[in-house]
C-alpha cells in the first residue's frame, strides 16, 4: 500500500504539474508559463531558443537572472524538444532540493510545446518571406506592381529596386546545438540594424546550384538578404554590417558575405541575386570574407554566360581545368594550386617556387603535367589565357578545387622547399 507520505508527495507533484498545464491550456503566454514552471520546480529559470535568444525569465533578482543565464555553479539545463526537433533550452537553478527529474521532464515538455506554439506566427511570416524571395530570384513573378504589392505586405518597399546579399558560414571548430540558427539570427539582426525592412530567407534557386558546387552554404539552400535600395549604397552597408556582426559574434566561424549591385527595377532583382551568388563563389574560392560584385573585376564578364547558358560555362571548365581537378583528387597533387600561383606570378617559375615553398624543378614538372592533361601549354599566350579563363569559370560556377591541410591558411610559414619533384 502507498504510504500517506508518498501520497502527499505524489499529490504535490501533480499539483505542480497541473499549475503549468493550466497556464499552457489558458494560452497565457510563455512568460506566464515560465512563472508557473518556476513555482512548480522551486527554481529560478530562463527559457532560451535554439539561437541563444532569451524568450522568458522567472527569477527573483537581476543577480539571480545572471546566474541562471551564465551557467554558474548549481545551474542545470534541459534541452527542449518537440518530437525530434530542438526548440530551445530550459536553464534553471533550484532554490532548495533539486526537483524530481520526472517533473522537470514533464514541465520541460509543456514549455517546449509553448515555445513551438508561440513561434507559429513567426514561422508563417518566415515562410511567406522565403516564398516571395524565391519567386523574385527565380523570376516567377515578373509584374512590377505585383512585386511591389507583395513586398509592402511583408513590410518593405521595393519600388526603387533592391540589392541582394548572399551569406555563407561554417564553423571552424566543433559547435554544440543548432549553429545554423545562430548564424541566421546574427545575419537578420545585422541586416535590420541598417535597414529594418530587409528580407532574410534561406531559399533554393537555380543560380545558387551550379554543378559540382561545394563550399560553405547550408544544405537547405542559400542564405539571402534582399535589401530595398532607396539609397544605392544601402545594400553594401547591410552587407558590411553582416560581415562585422558575424566576425564579432561568431569568431569561430568562417563567413563569406557577397553583395550585388542595386537593381533599379524590382523586376531585375533576379539579376542582382545572380550577381551576389557569383561574387560569393569567387570570394569563397579566393578565401575572401567580403566581396561586392562591382569589385569582382573581370569576373563580371562571365555573368552573362553564367545566367544565359551555364551549361556552356560548365563545358569550358571541363575542357580546361576539370582534368586537373580530377587528377589532384585522385593523386593528392596540387596542379590547380600551382597553375593558379603561376598565373598570379606572371608566369614566373622562380616566383611561383618561392610562393609555394617548392623547388623550381617540381613547378616545371607540374606545369608539364598541366600541358599533358589539358593540351594547353602555359608557355604560350593562348594557353595561359584559356587556362586563366578556365580557373575563373571554376570559381564562378562555385566549384572548389581539392585543398589539403597544407593549403589551409596559416600553414605556409612552416613549409620548406622540396628538392625532389612530386607526381
């Protein structure tokens, strides 16, 4: 038989849970649910979303709140999930005896459901923005008045046109939790700090899916910000704000931020999207964190080829650089990197040797392999021009050449010249 003490304990358990459940059922909102959870658990607590933003706090003082949020001794955490999807974290510090783990689990489930419910209108808005941005970039909507009207429904005025910013980022160190949500939060915050009507979305569109593309984009699509261009300089200001915030707020990430020229007519925003993707591809290949399309030099000449006939650009790459990429992948050589350096150094074997910390005989050997594989001789002007354009096509298409650890930034200083030729 159950003792009276056990019965009283069970009754208190159920009453505590019922208090939180009642707040959820009444639609009282997340702050009230958090206060009910505070009473139920006998603990100061905070509810944080997957991006690290504080959604609700139930603490007795500012110092108490700082302790709960900072992770000082005595603070506990519980991941909040709905089905298999993380929606946040419950951080709490018991004021006396730790609450029963079963009660924490049940209260955590209720809080997770409330977090999910409170985000429903936000997700609907996010979906509407993503659909609109995708329609713009894929040119599925071509009527100017329709574009302007849909933009105004979402709080932005695209009548003067817009620029497009493309953002890519990946952690360079292991990250806990939903790191992509943190990237999204930083990008949106930085964009809105300059222009509150900026539209941020993760979308898939054809210009962002070149054959063989790799690099730092998210599997769900391209992270894009559409910036109304009432002032021609605003899109670039937004892009620079995003770069600064990513570098300051996510120092362990390697970001790439690229911005198009402003499209003066909203019907041409799809062209701005293609420009931003091109600039992002080039910046990623060149390991540059920021690039404006207008600063991309001769790459601008390849934009029409990329937008009008990407298959032709792909064929040109396959006729020139693709055999070198395949050879490097198969034999772990550095033909592409050697060719890039050789052309950058005005076809000087000596300077290429110094730049790569590699013996001149090895450089000549690699360049001979380039000739054998492509049929193009780097000693001829025509050969160098075609190979140079092939490298540009590779970058514009977003195709990343193989890079081993020795090619990573910061490793060159430890290398020494090699005396024997490699493969």
